[in-house]
């Protein structure tokens, strides 16, 4: 599915960038004046086009990072204004500029991020009960995603991937749960979120599981992996698509105001994106994302902080990281 992202690389190869003089089996006759080599190889045009497209995408991501920084660290109102201006500029660019289909699709997908900031930060959420705030906010994200699917007439099977069968679920569910639980512990050691309630119940864990699975995990994986990573992979190849989508995913977590969290989210984005590439679908990455968030907010704050010392937590972190890496390697050797 995402191997189509190597089209640009193939185009460069076909243009002759990687060809040398040895490929020509005919030698010039004696006394023939051989023309000097061209200053620019035929593939330079395609390469320059990729460079300026990459600079444009990086510039847009830098603008989103600035918007998120202002929103998180300086002034919420200014962040909302900047996100609105950025959305207007990007849609104007899409309207008036003769962009390639791959570049236009990538910009359209990335524009959903400032729209996400705009809607989730400017709507009057004060009238929503705290218990329903999370699904209410992520309903906006899902609405943007479904509207994008409708406008672009995307194939749901191609976007989500084939539904896993019974034999796949045998290893997919336990592997996803194990990776998610391990990642959640690493993030807990970094953020140390306080318990929301005095104690946690099974009902609250189930509610959080549903929220994280059908709202947070679904919305963010559909946006960052299903749309952004997929489109960037078609434009730049799967490696750069994976890295750039993970970087943007990390930028969107500036609101945590934690530098270690940014590094963690970038690595987590690489893991989610790699699982998306490996399974050619979103189901495993959604499950891992969901389990990570559930244990982060509804399990570890109630059982780890009160029961284990910091040294024991670090020991558990090391062991879970090792198990997580082993599980990840096993999946990619299947």
C-alpha cells in the first residue's frame, strides 16, 4: 500500500541520476569530438523539486510547532488566532498554487492539525461535564477525519487496512496489549500524572478503555498514520513519511510542557507508524495507542506511585522496555 511512496525515488532513477558513463556500450570513433558533460544531470530537476517540496512541508510543520508553542506556553488566545491564520494560508495555497497531487494531498492532511487545534481549543467546553469532556473533544477530531475521507473519497479498506482475521487476532491482541502496557509505563515514569480520583474501579477502567479505543486512539491514529504518514510516504518515500509524521505527532504534545515527553512521543510515533507499515493497517497501532493511554491515566497512577519506590519503578521500566523491544522485533520478523 505505502510502497507507492517510492514513486518519486523511481522517477529520479529513471531520470538517470544514478546512471554513469559506463552504461553506454558505444565508444566514440577516433577523432570524434566528444561534447563536455552537462552541468546538470537530467535527474537534477526531480531532485530539486523534492527538496523544495520537503522545505515547504518542514516550513508548514514549523509554523504548527510555533502555534502549539504559543498556545501551550504563552497565550491561548494568540495560539487560536495563529492556528486560524495558518488554516487560511494553507487553504489559500491549495487553491491558488499549481501543486502536484501528492504535495496537495500531504498539505491537506497536515492542515487538519491546525484545524484540530482550532476546534478543540476555541469551542466552549465549559458546559460539558468533565466525565464526557474527552469524547466530546475527540468527536471534533473524528468529525474532521470523516469529513476528510468523504471529501477525498478515500477507500475505507485502503485507509484502515484489511480487518484482521481470527488467526491474526491470536497474536495481534496480546502483542498490542503488551507493547501498549510497556510504553504506558515508560510514559508514566516521565509524566507522573496524579490520580484523577481517590481510587479506581473496574467500571472506570472499562470507560477509559472505550474512550481511548474509539476516540483518542482511533482519532489520532487515523489522522497521523492513516492520512499524514500515508500521504507523506507517497510524496517522499516511506522512511521520510514515517519520520515526518512522528515529528508532527510529537509537536502536538507540546501542551504537556515536558521535553522528555516530546522525545518519548516521537519514538512512540515511530513505533505506531512502523506497526502501521508492518500490518498495512491501523488496527494494531490503535490498540497499542489505546492501551498506552489507559494504563497511563487509569492504572499506573493508582498502583505504581503508592506501591513502589522510584528505584523499583526504574527497574520495572528497564524490564518492560526490554520486553517491549523483544516483542517489537518478533513482530517484524514474522
